[in-house]
């Protein structure tokens, strides 16, 4: 099947799809700037389009105020850490920092420190 990768998530169109053209149009829509911003603000998934970071709209700057830090971290990204707790850490980070417009830095930092410590000690994330 043909596919495109969007921020580490593969979106594919089956070679057997009776609606390949529509499926590719759907993928193009999902990877468009408007949906990238919506996914960032509502779902915490950082945009993969460089232009959104380098030429942000006023609305994007307001709703995703740490966009510069996210872009810097994406530019300096490396492979995922090798830890059996990776899935727990990933869930902790995504649920703590989403939605982006409701982040409370000190409160979220405290929650992340505690949760990371618990995950690394195999305590799990569910209280």
C-alpha cells in the first residue's frame, strides 16, 4: 500500500481501496496546516510543518505559546530512550501536557516529576 508519514504516524491507502483518490485527499487534509494546528492545540500532537513554527499566525502563537521550544526540541530530536517504562512515560507526558492551552507550568512540572519517578519504579500511572 502507498503511504505517507506524518509526525511518526503512518497514514496509508490500501492498494485494494476502491476510493484511493478520496483517501489521498483525506490524508492531504489531515496533514494540512489548519489540521496540524488543531491537532497541536486540542490533541497535543506537535505540528510537523516547519512553516507553522517559522511563520506562526497570531492565533497559533496564542494557543500554542511554547511553539518555539517545541520546534527547537523537534530539530534536536533523537531516538526514544530505551526503557521498559517508555509507554507509561509517553502517556504521562501526553496527558499532563494536553490540551496545550491549559498548561500550568509549575503544577505540570510537579506532576511530571512525580509520575516519571513512579513510572521508572514500575509503580504505574493509575492511582
